């Protein structure tokens, strides 16, 4: 069983561009969490999704950030008009259901120049 | 809101020795999980050990064990017989056990960087 996949592993964007981060959960997992890790910090929760539904987006910045988890395909975290402060590692975790263990992907390192 | 505090930004240990990493947390819930995650230079988050708050017995996993003090809201990680491969960032994390219809996000501390000296 393949683990959680994230791509790209590294992404460089200029200020003002859009960043799209993809997360393919483990097989059989229908719950996805996105976390952000700023330099020298722990991971901070951003959003929790189930297939086709956003359950909790309390950790998402109000503007420029959006997430989706369609019926088919990976979960996408989208950041519009990136700024330098968006530079961070973005981690996705998946679980097979509510209250189960979360399994982390390797992360996407976003650098905004 | 739940908070997790790791007061030791950096620690070091001699190879084969024992080291303890500290973690305290704050919550008004009575039923929750606590975790220690390891993040090596590859940045992959690896679950080291998990503790259920309703269990009084401390969790152990090979060379890793915890000292869970529920009343004091303390959850330390002990690494015995330290190995070079243990060098990494270690994060303490909290998660509510049953939030009803809500989500089960993890709340992390800022981490402790562990160096292992040969």
C-alpha cells in the first residue's frame, strides 16, 4: 500500500503567481488534512476535507487560499497571488475515517521569490 | 483552545545514552490522544509513539517510552540507547479523541532539535 503522495516536492513561485499543491491519500482513505510548517515552527492545521466536502477550514487564511478534495483525483491546496510569507513546507495527512490515525506525506516545500 | 509547549528548542545526547524530551499541554478536554513525531532532515513526519489519555499505563515502543502525567498535563519522551539515526526534530502533538461532528486536527508544539553525539 503506497503511502501518502504529495507533489511537487519542491515548488518555486514568483510573487503574484499561483501555487497548486497536490495530495494523493493512501488507498482507502477518504479524509485529508493540510498543515503548514513555517521555518523553525511546528505544523499548524489549515483545513480538513472529506471527499467533496470541506469539514473544517478554521486554520485557513481568509484570502488567497482554497482547498478541494474532488470525488476523483487528489486533494488540491491552491494559493493565489503568492507572497514571500507563504514560503513554507505544506504537509498533507490522510486517514481512513474519523478519529483514525493520520498518515503524513513527505510535504511540498514552497519557495516564493 | 488547546496548546502544546515544548520548552527545549535543542537537546543533545551521547550515543548509547538516554535523553528525555519535555512537553506540556493545555486542554479542558478529558479524553484525548498525545503523540510524539520525529522529523528527520528528509522532513517526513514519522509517528514515534502514541498515548491515549484514558490509559494510565505509559506507552512504550522499543527504545522509546513516555512519562504521561495527566494531572500535570505533561507528556515527556524518553529515548534509551540513543542512536545516530535518532537525530531529528521531535514534535509533541495533541488531538481530541471524539469531537462529535468536528475535525480531528493535530495541535503541534514548536519542536525540539535532538543531536546525537558519536
